[in-house]
């Protein structure tokens, strides 16, 4: 069954940039989908439209049976709580500790106040430590994020998304700033999260070889339009 369906989704910036044009696709629950395409193709716009970090200009985005574009503020907040985001530049509060950054995934993204740590229950802290352990960060729990490597920062980003108990992860170029070895660790974690926890993953990538290796399915986009949609094995070089 589909967890996400886009019907004719378009996004125009200003008066002449059509960043997305009539995007149509469905994603099945638990599927691992990579979105590939050159810089400027509209990949980032696409992911940001899905959880309404930016507003699509037209179309429908059906997530778990409801049209996200029609939700009011309160219901949107509820739906967003089930959609985790992972960013290229991690979007961590670097002066805070690893565990504080993870716990922010529970309080919501506005609560990046220093001192918020006391607001969390022991149970929540335990859960954060547990998730950090699954990501191989058991020795980093109380370090400041600015002491971590890029690959470790991205694992904190993933932990922050996971503590929300998401049904879907949207990952915008999660490995674009990482060396190949750290990139592999991140992709292995994402793949594992999708296959063992059944969490749907939609991952923007510009490396075709990585998409081929990890995806159940690849959606290729160029100039805001879908140019490929299918299994990795049938993909050709020139999309
Ligand atoms: P990608 O993630 O594939 O590199 P983007 O979604 O970032 O592509 O960009 C798609 C198109 O939309 C590009 O032409 C880009 O210049 C334009 N664009 C992206 N963000 C904005 C914005 N905030 N305002 C105006 N144009 C934008
Ligand atoms: P603003 O800069 O407008 O005050 P934020 O930066 O807090 O707002 O977030 C803007 C939007 O981006 C929010 O609606 C939120 O859904 C999304 N967002 C920001 N950071 C994250 C994150 N770490 N995970 C998921 N969504 C995020």
C-alpha cells in the first residue's frame, strides 16, 4: 500500500522558475527510494514540499491518507512529527551536546534553547542513548557536536529523526558533504533503518552509483520533471 502519493505537484519560485512540474508518483510503505538528478533539477524542492517546509504551488500530496497541502497548522504539526528530516549540512546545534541535539527531535525544532535538557524525562534520555548506540555513537553521547566528524554529525542527525518514531524519512543529500567511507556508513544505516524498522526512506542523491547500490527504486528528475521511475537495474547512464 502507498504511504505517499504526489498528484500533479508543481512548485514555482517567483514568476518564472518552475522548480517542479506535474510531479506524479507513489511510494510504498517501507520502500527505499532515491531521487537522482543534476544540481538544480528540483530534488531539494521536492523533499521540502512533501513536509511543507516550502509550499507547493499546486497539486496534492497524500501522506497516510491525508492531503498534506490542506492541513491546518495543528494537524500539520502532528503529521510532521511522523516524518523525519535529514539534511546535507546536518542542521545540528553545534554548541550543544549530542544527546541534547537528539532530544530536540522530540520537543520540536523550535526548542533549541540551552537549558532545555532538564525538561526531558529519564525515559526519553534513555531512549536517546539507546538510539545513539544503534548508530555506533555510544562514546559520543555527551560530547559537543562541534567535536564530531562529519559522518558522526550525520549519524546524530539520523538519531534526531529516529527519536520522533517516524514512519518516513526524507533525506536531502545526506552524504554530499562526506568522504566515501563515512558516506557508506550513513547509507548502510539508512538502508538498515528501512529494512529492519520498515521506515520508508526517500533520499536525494547526486551519485548514481550509490543510488544503484542501495535503492529499491530510483526516480530521476531533470528540470523539475520526472524522467525515470523504476528499479535500479534498468537505469541507463544518460538520465
Ligand atoms: P536540486 O536540489 O536538485 O539541486 P533545487 O530544488 O535546489 O534543486 O532547485 C530547483 C530549481 O529551483 C533551481 O533552478 C533553483 O535555482 C531554484 N530554486 C531553489 N530554491 C529557490 C528559492 N528559494 N528561490 C528561487 N529559486 C529557487
Ligand atoms: P524558522 O527558521 O522559520 O523559524 P525553523 O528553522 O525552525 O523555522 O524550521 C522551518 C521548517 O523547517 C519547520 O517548519 C520545520 O518543519 C522544518 N525543520 C527545520 N529543522 C528541521 C529538522 N531538524 N527536522 C525536521 N524539520 C525541520
